[in-house]
């Protein structure tokens, strides 16, 4: 799924699997939360209403350490799919739920430190 998003909905053989219009609709911010699309979290907005039980408003990006064009799908037990088009990067997190509520920020602080500048 991450590769389909990164490749604009195209399969490895070049066939269009998901239309650009459909992808754009998934990544369009909702009226109630500019950091949330259609089941995708969007990192570039000026504020976010955080996912989860806390649902607190955060001023600034959802994950400040991550690139602004990051989009993420988040699932059960804290499983995550991160896609960063500007860096042609896909990151998948599986396993048990992270014990730290600041997991996303800490992960991206480390990834951006390790990633070469683009």
C-alpha cells in the first residue's frame, strides 16, 4: 500500500491501480481536522487533533520531526505505515504497541538524523 501511494497509484508494471482522484480524496484534509484525511494522517497542517483517546489539539505539525509531506496510516496495536514522497521513503512499524506516547516524534528524530539530506 505504501508503494502504491508513493507511486501515485501505479503498480510496478505501470498499470494505474488507484486513480489520482481517489488518492487525492484519501489525502484531502477533513473539515474538522486538517491533519486527517480519509483514514490517513497528514503531517503538513498548522494544527492537528491528535489520534487516540486523548484527542487533544496540537499546534503545528502532527509529527514535528518528520517531513511536512509525510502521510501515515495507523492501525491496531500501534502498527503504522509512513510514506514520505519527497524522500521516496516508506517506513512500516509492526509489533506491540509502543509504551511511549511520543513514539512518532522520537522515531522521526532518529530517522532524520540518519537520513542523508535531500
